[in-house]
C-alpha cells in the first residue's frame, strides 16, 4: 500500500505524456481529448447494463459452444466403431473399399 501514491503519480505522468503525444501528433488539444473521454465515459456508464448483458451473453454462448464441441467430440470418439459400421451400411457393399480408404485417411490425419 505504500506504493499506491507513487503508482498514481506514474499513471498521471503517463497520461499526460499520452495527451501531449496526441496533441503533437494529431493536433487535437488536451481539453478536447478530456471532453471526448468524459463524453465516452458518460455513454458507457448510461448503457452499462447493456454492455454487461451483451458481454455475458457472448461469453456464455461461446462457453456453451466449446462445451458442446467437447461433448460431440467425445461421442464421436466413443461411438466411432458404430459410426464406421453405419458408413459401411449407408454406402453399401459396392463402396466398401472407398469407405475403408476414407476412414484410414481420417485415422492418419
């Protein structure tokens, strides 16, 4: 906790350096930068629940997607002999050599 004031000072100096760089590079003065940041902050705070809801929805749907992929991969690996038999029956005796070749290539992959 003794380092907190020093950390605040360093962050403040870094922000001032960034403000100065933006002003020098893009010719956008510091007051306008601070006004833009404040306006953006107000927008974010007013729609904070939307942002949280959207973020939660995106993260949860992505997590469910990966969970289902793991489950489907497990079932495909667990029932691979049954799936192989199904493929042999679905393509008939005439194409048994082709199905065996495809399965052998998949196993090598």
